[in-house]
C-alpha cells in the first residue's frame, strides 16, 4: 500500500450490538476504495470475527476498544488496539486457530504485535479485486 491515505479511528464499546455498526462502516469504507462485493463481504467477516472475539473476552476490564482504518488508493489496513492480556486469549484453542486460519486466508496481511498494548492488524490490497 503506497502513498497518501485517509485515516479513520473509531472507539467502540465492548458490546455485541456495535458489531453490526462496524460491519456497516467497514463495508462503506472498503467499497469506496473499489473492492468488489465478494471481497467486501470477506473483509466484513474478518472484522466481525475480530470484534466478536474482543467483546466476548473477559480478560480485561476495558469497556472500549479502538479500531483504526487506513484507506489507501490500492488497499486498506485496519488495526485493533487491545490489552496484552486480551490478545493472548483471543486466538487460543482449536476455535482460535481456526479463526486465525480464516482471517489469514481472507486478508493479505494479518499480524499481532505487542508492547505495552497489542495491535491486531489486517490488510487487503486492491489487486485484482475491483468492481467492473
């Protein structure tokens, strides 16, 4: 992903009723770049999976989490800021491994980096996935 980008940050309550909101938001954002409908749906699945795992974890007492979107002319990147404790529990066990496999297969970038807090990053390049 090259060049300038637009950046949008959303602070979400850790409540299930906001997963639909973030799905709608990401759909609008990535459609604007030019992803085809199938890729938009894939991205919505990935974002929903990560958000659902964040809100269902009881590891930390944080009531909110941040999602940061960077929109490039040739793709997008989303970062989810969570606690170190929470990220360790997000992808544990068979269901966690399955979730990581799904996320990896539907995105071009998937990483988890931790310092004082953890950042889950996903990205998708526009590539061949364009409308038309």
